[in-house]
């Protein structure tokens, strides 16, 4: 027996395996067994299939969840659990829940008020009080999925808001930094006090919750709005520009504010928990006519978001540009933009395509979404996708769910690894295999404490073909059965997948 705490590789003598099959299935079945391939023809286990497959769950304006404000806690939990279950059933391995849509909180926060999208009035807790983020984290992790906490850093009141800001909303506490713009209220990104507050919210969230990533979308400075005659309404940040701009070009100064905030947010996340990822989903076009022929809003000038720099500098662990266009149009091409963004990924971070399943039935069908989902692995430097949005999946728009499920279930994947993050790899304490009956093979394992697994990748060989099964983190055994035309495996390898997708010590068996 090996010493306790080691991984065991269990091998059965071939004659025993053959005899067991003969006894259990009879001579005729035994004689029909294909001859084993020669040792030189047997390939080793392939590299793990890596691809992030996630979906956004939006809470602003109750877009995805909860279906309306004011539901009781049991109904809210039932709805949220149904969405996470569907994500797992489709084969997704990450959910991105919006937990701070407008300076509020869909979690227990000592810094900001409860969100009105839960109770109907900002500052009023759900009844009875519960913690949606903690609930969602547990539900996602139980199913082997990553949980990404999505915040909007500078929005204080959205166009969908119906209740007044609560006393703890930053717009009430720093009224001089609260800027009305159209039908929204924005906390001025040029205010150092505003940026410090948001960084404190980030650090508090990362410290208290077992999240896998801190996520932001494309809202830093607001999207420009038009006045009546068709001109653009300037964002009125004159006061902070006079105080802090120091004569700089205003656009460059705004980008400096956002760049500094992104860099500091990354430091706040990694300084609190080194294994937590920091990701941003910017507008899909960095600059107008980049690459040549692309036409659209210039995020660099209009939103003052230099997302290419964040990727090139390695300030983000992943970037998920919102590529909400079809594959073919020349002016906004999903395919062209995906390849351009992948070419900017010089630091080898993760690049995920934001895909708009919500637009099925308008300018596209479900087949277009399926084609985009298949294209994300095409360019080097890209390795995943995020689907906008969960409601379109719940509604099965255009029959998209079985289409995605077929692709993801036939080709399961674990999340990409982020080896630049400082995290411990999970390790098996024991691994064993044995037949309970001639037609069954059971694997059993235990984990060492200290580095939790988020999922397990079980690689299986039959003949010379390898396949993979992704198992949830609580599972400690798996049984193969010689049934349904699928014979028992010839070889198996179990790999625990930990935080940030890090693969741990594996256990192996062959007969």
C-alpha cells in the first residue's frame, strides 16, 4: 500500500480483466470484444479542452432577474436558481451576475444600499432578508461553474430607476460629484473621491465573497446622448476638469482617469485575493476604422475607454469585447473584429467574445449565434465567449438552447487557466479504481485540504479515442457501466481544476 496522502495509479492484470468480462458477459460477448490496439498506437491523454462559456445575468431594470421587483425571497431564489441550472444544463461553465448596477448592492453590503431591483425601493432589503450573491455563488460552484461578480463602477441612477436614491447611495453623500446626464445620474470618474469609494467597494466584495472574477462592462464615461436638433450633449464635468485637468486635452484627461482606475481596480482585486480574476467587457470597436473598413462608435474618443491598452498592458485577466454584430457585414463584422482583438492580446491574457443571443429575431437567427460560438476558438489568442443575455436563453429564442447545448455537450470544456495569477493548485489525496461487478468500473478519490477544486476533468480512453467528462466539485466517485453500446474504458485520468482554472495533481488508471 502507498503511504497515506499519495495518488495511486491502479492497474489490473490483463488476464483478470479478460476473465471478468468472459464470466460476466459470456463467451460470445467476450469473443466479440475488439482486439486491443498495439501499445505503439495508443495515444496519451490530450491537453484539456479549455474554453470559457458563460452568460450575463443582468439585474438593471430587471432585464434578466428578478422578473420584477418586490417578489418575496423564495420566488427570487427560485428564479435565480432556474437560470443557473439552465446555464449548467446547456454546458456553460461560468455565470456573470450583475450585483452593483447603480451604486447599490444585490448582496449584503456595509458600504452601499440595497438595490431597488430587488425590493422596489432603493435601501429596502428583500423580504425576508437574504444574500443573492452568496446564494448564486453557492449554486454556481455546486455545479462546477465559475461565478463572476459584475459591477458598474460610476453609474448612480439608471434610466430604469424608479425610486429615489437612498441615503447611503454615493450620489447623496457626494452630491458635487453626481452629474445628471440625460435620464441618468453619473458619479464623476474625474473625482478622486469617487474612484476611491468604488475601489473600496471592490476590495470589500472580493474579500468577503468567494468569487472567481470581478467583472465590469462598457460603462465608464457614459455613452453620448443627442440633443433635439441632432447634436451631441457634452458630459458636464467642467468642475472636476478645472480642478484636476491641469490644462490637458479633456479627452486625454478622461482616458487618464479611466486608465488609472482600471489599473487600480486590478491591483485592488489581486491585492485582496491573488487568484481572483479581473475582467472587463468593453464596446466591441476600439476606434473607428480600426481595423480598416470597420465603422461605428469610437469607444476611445466617445467613452474614453482605451480597452486595447488594458489588454496590452496586462491590467486585465480577460477582455470580453461586445461583438454584437453578425459575421458578414463589412462595417461591423464579428469575424473581423474577433481576429483584430485576438491580435492585440500580446500578454497572452484571455479574450472572450461577447455574443448577442438577445438579438435573435431581429437581424439574425439562432444559426448565426451557433456559428459565432464555433468561431471563437479560431484565432490564436481567443478562448471563450459570453452570451448576452440569460433571458434570451430562458426564452429559448429561435431555438438557440438546443443548438448551443448540442455543441457544448458534445465537446465539453473546462475554463481557461490563468497561470500568471498566484494560486495554489488542487491536489488529490487518494485515487483508486476497482470493479464492483464485471460490467462496472468505479473510480473513487479524495482531495487534500487547502486548495478547493472548482470542477474535475475526467479524461477517458476507449481504444485509441479519448473523450472528456466535466464533473462538479463535490463529486468523489464515478461509475462506468458496460451498457447502452458503450463499453468500459481502457484508461482514465482525473484532473482537479482549481481557482483560475489551474489544473492540479491528477490520478490515472488503465487496465
